[in-house]
C-alpha cells in the first residue's frame, strides 16, 4: 500500500509592524503616558491638571504651622518612638493614643523621621495623597469613558474647596479618600475582567482606609459590592463567593491591627484614647462607629440628638450654611446626571460598564451623603470631603454620556438643566459670601444659562461652537469652587474643626459665632455657650507657629478665662478643646530644664493643650483625659503613683477639665483638683504651673 504523507505544516511569520505603529506599552507606561489611542490633547491635559493640583495643594503649606496640633504632636511622638509610631500615641512616653487608628500618622511620622519635625514634613504627605487621589480618579473614570470624563472628574475633585483644605491639612481624611478611590479603581478592574484578585484588592484598600478613620471607610462598601453583584462577568454564585472573599480581605487588612492592639496587655501599651474601657474595639464600634450614627457617644463633649450641637439633620444638610460651600457646588448637577444616566442605561445588558460605574460612584455618593445627612452624633463639615471623588466621577461620567447623546432632545435638555441648576446653585453659594468677589456670582449665572441654551442648540451649531459651549459650561460650573479653592489655599488653617472658603452667613463658614478655619461648633460654640473661639476669630499658629495668635477665651460656661478656670490658681495660658495654645519662651525654657530626668516634662488636661507644649519642646507631655479630657486615663490613683515616682515634672493649668454630658470620666477634674489642693501654683507669663517635684 502506498501511504500518503500530509504536506508539511507551514506557519507564516507575521508581517512586521509598519514603522509608524506605536509599540505596545507596559501597564505602568499606559498608566503614566496613556493609551496610544488617546487624542493628542489628553496627555498634556492630565499632566497640567496634576501639576496645577500639586501647586494648589503644596504652595505655602507652612503658613498653617502645625495645622491640627493634636495629630502633629502624635507625628512628633512617632518620629521619636517606634512604640508611639505603632500605636499612634500622643506622646513618646506612650501615656495615651489619639482617638483614631494611626495609619495616617504613620506617613507623617515617617516623613518627620526623615526630614525633621516641622510643618512641611507633617503636611506634605497629605498634599501628595491629594495629587495621587486626583490622578487615580482620572485613571479610573477615563478607563471606560475617555479622557474628557476623566479630566472632568479629576478637576472636580481637585477644586472642591473642602478637598483643597483636607489635602493641605493633617487630619486622617486625606488617606481615607485615597484608599476609597483606590478601592473604586480596583473594583472597576474586577468588574472589567471578573478577577477575584482585583476584588480582594479593593477590600484590602478599604480595610487600610479603616485604619485611617475607622467605620467611615466602610460607607462605600455597599456601593462597591452592589456594582460588582450586578455587573461582574461570572455567574451569580461565583460573584457572591468573590464578594465574600473581598470581605475577608477587608477584615484581614483592618483586623490585623485591631487584633494586635486588643490582645496586647493594657500594661504593655498606651491607653486607647477616645474609649472609656481602654479598648480599640469600643473606640471603633462606639465613639468612632455606631455612636456617630445614633448620637450615643460615651465621653463626647455634647451635641447629637438631631439638631443639637452638630447642626440640623435632614435631606438638605449637605446644602446648608455649614456644608454648602464646602462640598455642594456640583451636587445638584451630579444628582441630575446620575438619575438620567441610570435611566439611559437601564435597558442595557447586565454587564454594561456605564451602568456599573453609575451604580458604583452613584451608590457611593447617595449612600454616604444620606448617612452624613441623618447621622445624629459628632459631625463636622470637613467629613464631606469623602463625597468629593464620587461627585467628580458622577459629573464626569454622566455629563459625557449625555453629551454623546445630545442629538436626542431629551438628553440634551437634561444636560442643559444640570448645567443651569449647578450655575444657579453656585450663584446662591457665592451670595452667602457677599463680600467675596461679588461680581463672580453674576458671571457664573449668566455663563451657565448661556451654556445651557447652547447645549440644547448644539444640533444647529457648528462643531467648534458646540465644543465651545461645553467649555463655557465647564467654566460656569467650576468657577465658583475654584475661587473658593484658591482662597482656601491662600489662608492659614489650624485647630480641630477647620473649614474652607471665605466667611459666610453662618455656621462653619465663619459668620456669626463661628470663625473660619478655627475652633467652633455650628452656630457658634458649644451648646449652651461653651467652647470655641467666642470672638469669631481663627487660631493661626497651630500651637507654636511664629505667625498669628491663638484664641485664649474659649471655655466652659463660667470657666473664667479657660477650661478649669474654677480650679484654684486660675487657668491662664490655656488653648482649649479645639485649638492649641501659644507657648512662651519662658514656658519652653522651664519645661526643657532637666527634661531628661523625667518621663513626662509636664502633664495637662486635654490633648490640644498638651500638644502645644510637646511640639514646642519635643519632649513628652501627658494629655490627661485624652482629646476631650473625658477619658479615664490616668486615674487619680495612677497619677499619684507617677508623681510619687518622680515621672512628671510640672502640671500645667488651664486644660479642658472633664467629664461631659455623655457619661465620660471625671478623672481629669479630680486630678486637677488634687494638684491644686496639694501643690503651690506659680505663674509663668500668663500660664499657671505646678511643680510636682517640690
């Protein structure tokens, strides 16, 4: 038989790419340089946005001095002691921690270790986190919706006034925002390819955000989970398993630290500030957790109860005089295009990416916004920075979706309504600052109305005129927040409750009863006439910065010139619950004399007061009672033991002597009274001091 052999298989070589073809780019080159398919203007535009954002966030940072001295002192302590670094202690001798988990402090403390303890080393990490947040938001939105949508999203975040403030400040919110944006980025990648790895990474990012600001980080989890549950490529059963894995990753990312702190014996670590039982679980779930929702916050200094010291709750809370100028500039437009986008994408297939993105970012915006609007406990306007990335993403995605459908009169009209509503709201917000660029509100309103009409008429306009109308619309909706952003960056901000923008008609904006950027509760001070800068001014020196002055007149009702003014010997020289104090050269020299002989060169009630002295001397100062002066740390018996052992040199009068109206400890007032009864008061400058070794 004759066998027939098959012809040899010939594999043709692929033709070489033409000389003009761009070589494939690595993942990092695509991240940094963009895709070869991007229009020519895309890459220069994002570079310009990031550079300008960096300038806005970094230029003149040192004018704010120590900013929030409470966290600056903890960063100083972490730069001197690795134990204080790990636990987030207020002092290097590890008496008590700050009332947050310490992830944000780790970056500040490392920077201070490398570059020294100064305003720049403590504040620059937050500014860089802000630039990274803008860049990552751009990358995430651009991935599915193109560079125009990404630029709108990034610019909106960069220019939101409260974002400018928080990325120039040293509160934990900068790291929180970066981790939440990173979680959204990873969730987007998971929706794209159905990867368990990316979904678990999203959980890990949120978990690390928990270590910055505890339960607030978890507000985005329902939106992330719902977006993947709806649009993830795998079958439903696998999607559920993947979400459970992501939940485990979240718990591990946050829980390792909680477990260590909870398991270490109390005698081997500092007291957990903000808790009444020396428990980080109590802090996470109570004072910094569910208590913020219910208002039941043991050890808090007041407020809560829906319309108490933290402002009126309700659906319009984000638009009121306290929050409006901080965050709500583009909020009306964002809500309009969100609803329109969801309607537009409703008939599409389950895995439609546009609808998935709207669910993710829109769920973040609506869910977090509702929690902020109705929470009964401690609430400050700067919390709203957590809404800024979601507003930017929804505006970028929704406006581009509607713009691409502008040949449809309904889509064009909806986009026009969003532009007009946003311009009108900017006009209203600018009207709350009547002396700040009074002409700008009219420019914004007129440009917005013109742009809205032009968008409806784009079918009859030439292509260049249509693009010009879009540019005018962007100018109209971003001019107001941009002006507030520049004004915010141009001024110093210190204390525990800063706010962005110029003085407004009330609340945190700096109107009657509340100083812009300084201490103060909504409506002017503590309920019943307590803490805060009663003269409506702002502390400008963050405790020890050479520029500006510190409010010296806040106090408990009847306090007589300071917290603890009723204590024998008076309380002069104090800072207060919300601001640090000015430390005189005489006080600094007194505390530094023989400092090496003592574990703490001084003790005083309240963390802000202690922070000022610690930053001035760079020696440990014990914050009795923690931030509010209401923590049972140390007890009177423990304090007596420290004094008997010669561990504390001085007691500085004038701190915020606790308890509170929410069940906090009275240990600090007991200690203050015991000191006054058993030691002789002397006055250094205007500060009352007791030598505990005499």
